[in-house]
C-alpha cells in the first residue's frame, strides 16, 4: 500500500529514514536526523533564491505557472479584472471573501478617509533633490509613516492592524502623487474623497488650476484594472521581503518599506520602467532582430519577458494587452507598441526563448499604457507598489498569525577559512 512518505537511504552510513510527505513537500527539518556521526549537525537543503523551497503555507494567491493560471482566493484574475474593482479585490485578498455591499461601502469609506498624510511628510518630500526617483521617495516616506503611527507596533491587536491597513492603502496614492508633484516642481494636490481610489490618484497627480479635477472614465477604469492585476502574486521577491522583515515583528510600515525596496529592483517591479527604456533604445522595428540577437548572446535581457513561475503566457499580460486597445482609443496609440508587438512576435518563435519558456510577463505591456496615460517612466514602479500594498499586507498578516512561523533566519553552507591565528600588521605581507 503506497504511503505518503519518502524512504531515504543514506549511502554514507547505509541507514534508512522514513520522511512524511505533506502538501507535496517534505519538511527540511526532517532531514536534520540524517547524520554520519554524533557531532554531525545533520542534513540541510541548499536552495539559493528558493528555486524549490516553500517558506510558508498560504491561502491568498494561487499560480499555476505551466497553465498560466492566477487566482486571488480562488477567483480567476480575468474575472476579477472584468467584474471587480481594485478596492473590492484588495478586500478579498486581505479578508478572504468578496465583501457584501455594506462591507464594501464601509471598507471604501475607511480607506478613502485615510488618504491625507501628516503635513510634516511634505517637509520630508521637500528634502529630496528635484530629480529624486519617486520610488526612492516612496520607500523612504512609507518607512517614515511608522514614526507617525507608533501604535502600529501593536501588531497583534486586530483593530490596530485594520487601522494601519486603511492608512497604508489610503496613503499610498497620496505619497505616490506627492512624490510625482515634487519631481515636477508642482504644488501638491490634495485628495478629493468624492473620487474613486484611482480617480483620486489621477486627481492628485494631474490636477492643475481647475476647481474640481474630473478623471477620464476610461483611463480611471483602466488604472483600476491594472491595480487589480498587480495586487498580489504569492511569494514573489517583495512578498518574501515583507514576510522576512515582518517575521521580526516590526511594524507594517517598516516591513512595507522593505517590500517596496525589493520591488524597486529592475528584475522585479522595476522591470516595467526598464521595458520602456529598452523599447526606446531599440527605436524602430527593423532594429528588433539585432536586439534579440544580443539578448540571446547574454548581452542584456528582454525586459518584461520571463518569469520564475510562469512558463506560459502571464495571464495578467493577456488582460493588459486587451486593456491597451481601450486606453489607446482615448490617448492615441503609443508609438512604441509596434516595436513591442514585433519583439513579442519574434521572441515567441525563437528557439532561445521557446526553450527557456520565456513569455511576456505583467511588465511587458503595462508601461506602454502608463506612458500613454501621461505617467513618466520613473513612476511605473510606484504604480506597481500602490496596489501591491494590499498583497503585502495580506501576506504579512498571514505570516504573523501563522503559529508555525518564527523569525526568518536561514542557515548557510560555510565554505570559508577554518580557525587561524591573528597576524599583527607588521607581520603581514
Ligand atoms: C515581476 O515573482 C513574481 O511573481 C514577480 C512578479 C510579481 O507580480 O510580483 O510577477 C513581477 O517581477 C515580473 C518579472 C519582471 N522582470 C523582468 O521582466 C526582467 C527580465 N526577466 C528576467 O530577468 C527573469 O526572467 C526573471 C528575473 C523574471 C526570472 O528570473 P529566473 O527565474 O531566475 O530565471 P533565470 O534568470 O535563471 O533565467 C533562466 C534562463 C537564463 O538563461 P540560461 O542561463 O539558462 O542560458 O533564461 C534566461 C536567462 O539568461 N532569461 C532571459 C530572460 N529571462 C531569463 N534571457 C533573456 N531575456 C530575459 N528576460
């Protein structure tokens, strides 16, 4: 009768071990019993970049990389993109169920009534150089929020956690918009809580001298769909940062600053900005083959292509590609689109990319939409961080409430020097 175990024979000692298999995994700690002698620490697993290591159990987001499936709490991403809103999806990701109308109204009001930031944050913003990257400003100012809300340290107080959640989600759009307005030397535009979440962001970013800013409904809706698509993505690099830093029981503002810093990297959320730099560098369709040839030779990467989990088309990229048509009807087609389409066409036929299962990811087309909507390139990672805040908070809450979780502290395989005596400087060669 097949049993849910692994039988391991250690050929160094001939000993046999039975290790239970649970949820398709074995516990790394079950390997520590495998030793060659009494003073042996026991067997560890070695997995740089966690290519095959589950660091947690989660019920938030499910991805099937081979089938290109993405679901938040069981709901397929294309149905949420089609029928939900970002704030409703954020509620789902955070609390596990779609809200009733009453719950959604209360949630919306709680978030929208926390969009205003302490006036002292403006002094912090004003201290940045005029050309400071807005993502650097966001990372810094989110961390600074922890100094304004010391009660956030009470991470096991559910009511206080909920209040920090409203503050964080509400204030992300304000911090983002203020960073943008600082970078273009414009006065800050304050939240207008009559507007939707994304309408309010557009208002704080683009309001000029009009008494009331009115967002274009197509662009407001498109941004909301993009926020749904970016809200969570299970154990990505920044979620891992959120969980690792959060495992020290620091406040959520400080943990989110760490997650946003991870997202800033060009291999992660910074890729959407890098895609546009790449398309601008290519410059024309006829230079696409030459660029692909260089990428295949290892001279640079096809930004917006490839994914650690998706070995099929990123389902979010499919939705974004459809969304682009709606936006371009309003804004005019982004001239770089044809280069992106040619790049995709060639790459999807080329053995190098096919063999490595490199498909467009969420970042490949999103930047074309953001640019067409009038966002500058350096705001693109910020537009990724805003919606991902709900995913980061959900991952963090799941972590601190998981009885199995403790402070994250990986082991290492030490390959350095054995003990050696100190050498006085006069005797050093
Ligand atoms: C996001 O994890 C998430 O869920 C992230 C994210 C989320 O929602 O949180 O989905 C958001 O970060 C999307 C990814 C955005 N990044 C980029 O678009 C940057 C370009 N892509 C790559 O750098 C890369 O594909 C990663 C970082 C996304 C994944 O890296 P892996 O899984 O570590 O893959 P790898 O670097 O080991 O590459 C495997 C092979 C290598 O070739 P060989 O060494 O086998 O010869 O594929 C090649 C790589 O050189 N390769 C690429 C490539 N990506 C991988 N070659 C050219 N262009 C690329 N984009």
